[in-house]
């Protein structure tokens, strides 16, 4: 069964091009290490809520966009092995490939799909 890693982060709008370059490189490494698909979504219609919302979740500033991203893996075992390889991959080292956003405010987690509908 598939396994999903989900991410929400805030990226300075001025760093959009840098983020896209960073994502293309990093996402290709995910695929190389077993991911089936990686999707990066730049916030377009992300409302502010009354009690909580995506902006608050990542402490987004006025000059930042909220991103919602996920990595689809064939199963958790492939994900665990792939993530281990990615962490060891020198191309993912922040000194070689600095993140164009504040990684401390990124939220992420691993998820087991429980419902999937397709047309």
C-alpha cells in the first residue's frame, strides 16, 4: 500500500525561483531513491482562518507564500529506505544545497492512505 510524506512550509515570495530550483533537484533525488511522485504546490487560495490555518501552522509572514507538498512512495518500507538514502546523499546536504526557506517552520509527517477515489 502507498505511503505519503506530507509537508507544509512558508517560502519568501522573493525566493520562488530559488525554491523551484531547489525542489527540482531534491524531488529528482526522491524519485531516484524510490518515490513514485512528488508534488509541490504554491499557495494560491489559502484563506486565513478564525482559529487555525495553514499560515499559522508555519508562522508565515506577509511576504511569504504557503506551500503544500507531498511525496508518494509505493510503501512505507521503500519510503524508510529512500529517506535514509536521501539523508546520506551529499546533494541533500544543506551546506551544498541550502534551503531557500526556514526549515524550522516546516511541518511534515508520514501518512497511510485510508481512502482513495479515482475517476
